[in-house]
C-alpha cells in the first residue's frame, strides 16, 4: 500500500476509535469501524437487531424502526420512538410529525435525504404511543451508541424531552435544556421541541423558539464543518 494512503487509513481508524471512546461504546463488534463503510456497518447493525427481545416493546411491534438517511451525515436527528405509521412502514418520522420535521429541516437548508440521518432512542413502538420507559431506553442504548459511533455526526438535534433527557441523562425539562448547545461525546447536541408537540401546540411562541433552535443547530453545523 502507498505510504500516504496507509497514513490516511490509520488516521481514519484513529478518528473512529476515538469517536467510539467518546460515545462510551466499548463493544466494537456491533459496529466495526475498521472493516466496512458506514452504510455497510449500519446495514449490519440493522440485521443484528432483527428479532430483538431485549425489552417488552418487542411484544407489540410490527417492525423494528432502525433509522434512515445518509450514513455519514454530519447532522443526526433523534426522536423518542416510532409511532403507528413508523411501526407499519419501518421508517422513522413518516407521519404528520415527520412531514413537519422535513419542513423544519428545509427551513434551515438541510435536505432530509442528503444531509441528515434520522433515528429514535428506542427502535420499537411503545404501546399507545406512550413515552418509552427507562428500562426500554437502556435496552436500546447500545444500539443507539453503535449507530452514532458509525455515523460520527458533528451535531445532534434532539427532539423533545424524552430523547433529550435520555441522551443527556438529566431530568431537566426541555424548556430549560433548549436554546443552548450541550457537549455530547465528540458531538454537540442541540435540543428542541418534538414536531408532534408543535402540532399539538401551534402557538407562535413555540414556533419561534423551535426556529431559534434550528438556526443554532445550523450555525454549529456550519462552524464545525469549516474547521
């Protein structure tokens, strides 16, 4: 192998391993960064999840909703869990909240298909669309960490209290967490309101705050990509 190419490969491997360490992921077997492309790694992880029985959510699911989007995206969007339409289609954010999310991303010049990877804290639909419980979030935690270590985003947009609290391991409400940037491993995390909340609460004040959060995520994204 050419010496320069080998040096580049070793630097890439070092970057991947550091990202794994910063995300707290120790089981590299779930996502071997040194063996495959990000897209291949994610496909392997999704295959390994099929038939998962790690928590009680498996009892009522139709489909495991792994995630979708660009495998090496610099922006990852994380929600709390699949809804009814997501459970049927096997894709995250495909219902009304998903349509609003697409518009929110477009408002700050993000193309959902080209620029973003979208996933949830839990991969199976909670019954009745209730919030995921702590043991269910914990059961999916290693899979979420493997996804993030594979994608290696620069910015994470966390949607709603459940996702933000789970990621930051806090009980603070979204109203106090949003509006600022939080370190998250090797990435930066920007919390905002869940699109479903915005649909239920269409007041201008919430829209304005969500718009400010989106602009903050865009600024951090541009700043980190320029470095």
